[in-house]
C-alpha cells in the first residue's frame, strides 16, 4: 500500500486535502469519490512507496482527448435515449473507439460497474480523463435521474469549450508567428549580414559612427558566443516551464497573460465565456450555487479567474449575493453585472449566464476578425524602428566615405 496526497472538493464546495493509503491512484480516487467528494489532484506522497528511489513517471502513450469525451458524451446520450442498457452501451463504445487509451478507460469503467459501483465513482477512478466538473455533472444526473439529459448538456459544454480554446489559440498564433519571424531575422542579420559589412568598414581606417560600432559589437558577441546564447535560451525555457508549474508562478503567469496588449482581452473574454457557460450548466442541472462555483473554478484553465471564482464562492457562503461577489472580482463588465442582477431577481440566473457566455463568444469572434487590423500598426512601428537602426548603422559609414571621396 502506498500513500497518496490528494486535493478534493467536498459536496458543499470547500476544498479539502490530506493523505491516504491505497493500492494505486485509481483506488485512491475511488475511495475519495465514495465519500461523496470530487477528486481534483492525486499524487504519490514523498516517501510513501516501498522505501526505494521514486522516479517521475513519463507517459508518452495515447491519452484521452477532448474529442474522445465529446464522442463519448454524444453517443451515451443517443444510446440511453434509445433505451440501451448502460453496460451494453459502454461495451459498444469500447469496441468502436479508435483511441487505445479510451478503450482501456471504458474497459475499467465496465469492470467497476460490474462490481456494483456507481457510474460517477467508476469514472472518478480516471481523474486524468474526466474533469471534476464532468464528474460532478454525472453525479447530479444519477441523483436526479436525468443522466441522459446530463450527457447531452455535457456534449454541448465540451464542444463549446473546445471552440473557445481554439479561438484563443487562433488569437495568439498570428502575433507569435510575427514576433518569431522578427527574432529569426535579427539573428540572421547579426550572424551573417553585419559581419560582411564589418570587414568593409574596417578597411576604411576611420572612426565609425556610434550606431555602427554598437551593431558590430553586438554582432561580434553573437558570432563568438552564440553557443552561450543558445544554452541560455534553452535554460530560460526550462526555468520558465518549471516556474509556471508552481502555484505562485502559474498564478502570476495567468494574471500577466490577461494583460497582454490586444491578445490579453481576447483571452479574458474567452475564459469568462467558458466560466459563464460552465456555471450556467451546473445551475441548470440542479447543482447548488456554492458547489457550482467550486467545480466551475476547475474548468476555466486560468488560475487568476479560478481564484476569482473561489472568492465568489466564499462570498456566497458568507451570505452575500452573487452580484456583489462578482462585482468585487473586478473582471466583469457593468453590462454583465447588470445581467447577473436581473437573473438573481427573476430567478433565471442560468439563462442570464448562458446569455453572458454567448455575448462573450460573439465579442471573441469579432476581436479575432479585427485582430490583424489591430496588430499591424504595432508591427509596422517595430519593423520601422528595426530597419531604421540597421540603415543608420550600415549606411552612415558609407555616407561618410562618400563625403570624403567627394572632397
């Protein structure tokens, strides 16, 4: 038996953590889910194994993807609507699945159901495949008898999440490509172009302009110490990934991402759209607002917005209204806050949150359509400055040489 440290979400929405003994991580997840809690993170505790050296496990095999969960949710909804028993439905999905990882998960879920466990507990044994939000929705479906409808809602929710994730990637792809191209151009110029001009300039036998000396000095440094710069870049990349992997570093990075000029507001709107959609789905499915805020915080994939959701949950627990807690986070616009206020007063908060998600989605689509128009002036200015520096550094000595020749 090994020891596992875990984080879980209690039925009331509060975060719990501790250490338990289990034969495997799947067994630990099952034990947590059997107690009515939703497992969020399970890791083998230091020194909890057999006393030997514990090496990190690297997994390079196939994984359960979002598209696999989309197909699973859609097909389960169709099969249950047709009256197919759940065990037969899972067997059919296992045979038709093309992803070996999904096949293995469905096989283990069937074995768990065969031994008398509930579906939510069986799915909870695979925390890497099924998110806490997904497990919470399945649990609600079991308790209310609306499992068929829950699968349909989860399908639309996952489809929306995948769409917004692709939208964010599209927003960042263009500026990243342009900046990378500029960086490559600077490296090529300093390694090959400027050294060729430097040989000509040294033959002048005269003092070179300051800008030219700066360019030649920087080029000489890159030519002589390129290996040091490459090693520094690789080391910085690994250090950045390690820093982002920490709780404090990841929180700061997610906060900074939302402040990136132009792209930051697109990321924020896409994240808030996912948050509003997830919260609307949870409330519409009958999840209490406190627990809904807790599980929704795990779906936004941004630690700053997740922190805001946790603050909202704590405020609601203290008896404050959702409107007041939402306005205290400072991330929602006055229009959204007004829609939340109307939803609370009318008792149709889930419908209003759905409208908020659709509004943010339309804004993201519009921002993406005009992204190139917003970025082009900034890129033109940067390219102009780069060309000006190179022109002054390269052509000023030639200008001086021409004046000397004329005299």
